[in-house]
């Protein structure tokens, strides 16, 4: 992973890139969890957000805090 970060930073610096929009999700997660190591702006959420969104239960708990979770009926 350190190699990826160094390579991306080299490209960012060489090409004077100001904004990084990574795709796919797995790359976005790595960059989000290492934002402090990149010399460029991103609009990525905190890295732990990816862990929450990948887990339906944790997502429901977070959404419930804002009254956005779907209601479950038995």
C-alpha cells in the first residue's frame, strides 16, 4: 500500500493535480483511510465510513440516529 501512496503522490506532484476522485470503491476506501498521506484534495468521507456502509446493521444504526432507517415490522 505504501508503494501505491508514493506512486500516486508522484503522479499528483508531476501533473500538478489538485483533486483526486478515486474509483472503484476499494480504491476510494484506501485513499480515504490514508487521506493524510496525500498531497491533494478529495471529497471522500472519513475512512471508517466505508466500514459502516459495508455493514447493513451498522448503517441502520447510524441512519436511525437521524430517523432515516427503515422501520421493521414483524
